[in-house]
C-alpha cells in the first residue's frame, strides 16, 4: 500500500495517520431507486488492479476527509485533494 | 448539594513535587496553561490568522485548515478566552480547552533523535522551522507538535492521553537520560 501520503494541509505523512473509508466514485442513488440499485451501492464493490479513488480521513492530523487517487498495483499516489474541494468542483 | 472539585494535574502522582537533578535533555511540564481552540467561520480563515498574529500575546498552533490552538503561559484561561472572544467575535468560535489538554515541553540536543522514535514526520531544522506546528501521530497518540526554539519542542495532548504519552516519552528518552519534572513556578 502507498506508505506516504502528501496531505494538502499537513505535508508528507505516513499512512498510519489515516483511516480509509473506501471507494470515492460511488454516487448515492435516489431514495426511490430500485432495490437493486441500492444493493449495488451498499454492498457491491469492485476491487481494481490499478488506479483507484478512495476517501481517506487524516484522523491523527488535520482530521479532514481527503480523496486519494492511487494505484493499487504500483503503490503510486497520483493526487490527494480535500474532499470538500472535490465536492464543490463536482457540483459546479 | 454543593461539591468541591479539586483541580489535579494528570501527572501529579507520577512526578516528584520538588524538581530533581536536571539532565541535558529535559521534559518540562507546566502545571497549568491557558489553551483555547479557535475555529474560523466559513471564509474568515485568513482574517482570523491575521488578527491573532497582530494581537501578538498568544502562541498559535496549527491543527487543521481554519482550526488553531492559542496557547498562553502568562494569562489565565478565563482572560485568554475573554480576550480572544472580543478580538474575534465576528469571525471565529472560541472554546476553552485548558483543562482538557496537557502541555509537554522537550528541550535538549538529542530531542530530535528522541522524537524520531515516535514521530514519522521530518523534524530536520530546515524542514520544521521555529514556530512551525502541526498535529502528528506519536506512537499511537495524536499530539500537536510545535517547534518553539532551536532544540525545543512543545507537545499538546488530550488530558486522558497524558499519562500514556508521558510513559512513552520516558521510554523514548531513556537512552538520553531524559529527566522530567513540573515547571518551577516563577
């Protein structure tokens, strides 16, 4: 696993300071959506070999939620962005 | 029914009342410090930082974006809280943390080697400058680390973790014959 994460607020930090929530690309379905759509959203996860976007929380540091884009195979980290910024840019 | 509460330092039972022989590397623990957390309102981060820097009386510790700790050794918790509330009334939320945090002051030539046993962050003088501060993981405990002098660091930790951190620091400092004691009151 990528062992050093470049937190946009705190600088380079070891992965032990973070906790990982999981896939950041999921979109919450409409409340009236089918059971199947909700089942997919809640339970079904892909396990890609390669690029992956995840929510990480810097619990021991700035306590902010971050979106980490990394490669699960080469352990390379492509980008780390504050999740609030990702959300703001996504809704624009 | 009225109750009397006695203010106790969490390390009262672990440290001698009288200061002992002070080694080159020393862990100094102030009996009381005034600490408040400052959380900037949305969009006011820059003006809060500027306002605190202009006031000049407190030392500022970075904890997160828009979130700071203000520490003062000279003021009482009540007066620090009152002063900052007046200063930043329209721009930030101020909450007193004095009883909830414990301050550890490490000084000496071997302090960086001592801290390297628990902290993975780069503390080289050129990377972590005097006045720099940040939340870091020390062992398994999250602390706010600040560099206050050439070879001086201050750790601010949650009160309930103080005993565990103190034990860790003692083990980390054994190699350097680290001494520990409460601050001598002036």
